[in-house]
C-alpha cells in the first residue's frame, strides 16, 4: 500500500484511546486518520465480518481528494465501474430514452468513481487493519461519560474506558440514540422506500442500467459488468415510513409484492428473485439532520450524523470527507475544541450536499402521471453526452492540511 503526503505519527505512546462504532465506510476512514494522528484506535462492528453488499456507490469531488491522500485512489480507479448506458422505460416496457449515466447524475467522466460498495469497504479496511483493533460481532451496550473519559460496556461482555467514542453506525445509529434520544427527531423522510438485492442477469445486460417507471414506482436492473448477476432496485412512494417493515425482512417482501403487484416489464421476475434473495437491503429514503454532531466526548459522522439519502448519491462521499475533517480537527486539539472545529468547518459542505436531494435525481421518481411525463420530456432533452463538470456541491470544500501534534 502506498501512503501519501501525511506525516506518519512517530510517537511511541498513543495520544489517547478511542472507540469507533461501525466498520463500513465512515468508521474505517476515521480509524485510518486517527491512527495517523497518534491515537490508539478500536473499531467495534456488530456484524461478524465486513458487510460488503449493496448497490454500487459514487465517490466524487472532495471525497476523491480524501481517498487520494489515503493512498487508495489507484486501487479504487482499478475497481471503477464503467457504466455506459442508462435506459428509461415506460410502464409498458417501451424505451423513453437512453443516456450516458453522468448526463443524469452530474458525475464527471474520467474523474468521479463509481464502485461496488464492497470494493470501497475492503480498500478502507485493508488500509487500517494492521494498525487498528477490530472487534467484530460486538457492539456498545452502555456509554457513561465523565471528566476522565467514556466508560463503555460491550454487548459481548467486558468494559473499557476510552478518551473519545465515535458513532459511525449508519442512519439508524444506536450511538446517536444513546446520546441524543430517538431517531424520529432527526429523521427527515423524503417520501420513498427502496430495496436492493442481487439476482440473475436474465436480460443479458452489460455495463448498463435499465429503469422502468410508473407514477410512484421504479424498478431498475444494474449490470456492473458482464457478470451473471445484476443489482435489482425497487423504489416506491409511500406517504409515511412503514415502521413495521424495518427490521422485518418478511414484512418488507410482502410490502414490495403488494406495491408492485400489477407491474409489467420484468418486475414479476424481480419480485420472485426478491423472495429468494439473501442480501436484501431495505430502507426509507431519508436524511438525518442534526443541530449538533457531538456531545461531550462522543461525536457522530457519516450517515449517523448527516445521511443525505441515495437521491444525492453523496452518502459515501460525505462519510469519507467527514472522517477526514473530524480526525484532522483532533490532530492538534482536545475533544471539545476538535469537535467544535469539525462542525464549524464541515457543516456547510454537508448542508449543500443534502440539499441536492431536492434537485436533479429526485425527479427520477415522479409520483404523478403529469410529473412523469415532464420528467420524460426533460430526459429526452438532456444531452446524451457525459457532463464535463460535476455539480459544485460535490467539490464545495477544499481539504485543509492537518499536522499531528508532536
Ligand atoms: C450492507 C449495507 C448495504 C448498503 N447498501 C446500500 C445501498 O444499496 N444503497 C444505499 O444508498 N446505501 C446503502 N448502504 C448505506 C451506505 O453504505 C451509506 O449510506 C454510506 O456509505 C455512509 O456510510 P456509513 O459508514 O456512514 O454508514 P453505513 O454504511 O450504514 O455503515 C454503518 C455500519 O455500522 C454498523 N453498525 C450498525 N449499528 C451498529 C451497532 N449498534 N454497533 C456496531 N456496529 C453497528 C453496520 O453494520 C455498518 O457496518 C448500505 C449499508 C450497508 C451496511
């Protein structure tokens, strides 16, 4: 692994002991940088191993600078998915238009990355696993803060004291709940639910996505390459979040089967594949918006603090940038000053990216026949060429250089 321009911490005694909850994207990225700045880092993950599934994700703008500084950009470039075509279909399966994906997403050909989620989590994990302690199959049970640190008990048994604790445990963060109370206060539901899972590539698709729409419903099949498997995606409008279905895979399948019962095109086959799939990821399309991202010696990052929703395509990028900014803010400050600097210097970037959910991509899922017609007209008028420049929001932060305390 090539590591780049940041000085390696040379101290022999750690600056402090820290615990990170969650080993997906935000967690290992934060672990990497805190280790660089001299902290002894432990990561606790409730799953038994890294969870590598999920729909391909984007890394764009400022987040590209983060992965470059980490030395993992070359391997991520090798893992880049060269998606060539995005085809939209009507309810009866006839073609509306076919475009370069970047014409729709605002991505920049040759610069922005689209990779399998597992390729990113693997690269981040590999970059830290020799320097950081990982506790899989475990999670925080209780947190008790005092002047001297944070006393933590683990579900798997045992207790330890850390100088700081970080919640990188996703949109439904338990760390956030322990610190700030129920998720409802911060959950901003955007009116849709979605499911992703893998299924056989029965359509023989290659390097392309095909998306079928009727008002309030979308079904898409995403072929990353020429593989036998494709990523299936089902999205539907739902006025209230289906709280009963969260955490209940059978209820999720039943809900999807009901919503898509009379759907045409390949949807019946997708629903059959959904019944058999063992990697279904179902969630609400929502954001997390919080007035503060820290309390005492505990701070949140990534989806736990500021999930932007997949409508922005910026979830992983915000997690990477947030990790860099949070760790850097602690490079030469204590937790109080460091957390204040993290919020002060990162919030604007987060807000401008969360606001992207109201633009562009949201129109991919119109809920009325009239809006769908307008969307189709808009897509037909879009240039078939990829965008030359990305959305300003993606690069709205210039990364500061942080120096560790010696
Ligand atoms: C398996 C999986 C599949 C995904 N697929 C998609 C997708 O298809 N489309 C999409 O838009 N987004 C998906 N996401 C979310 C996406 O990864 C995030 O939006 C984004 O990358 C920000 O990452 P994050 O690290 O902040 O949070 P996340 O990626 O959500 O990671 C949170 C991590 O914390 C762990 N965790 C949760 N609770 C606890 C706990 N109490 N203790 C310890 N660990 C805990 C989780 O297992 C997970 O590894 C997926 C996430 C996961 C975990």
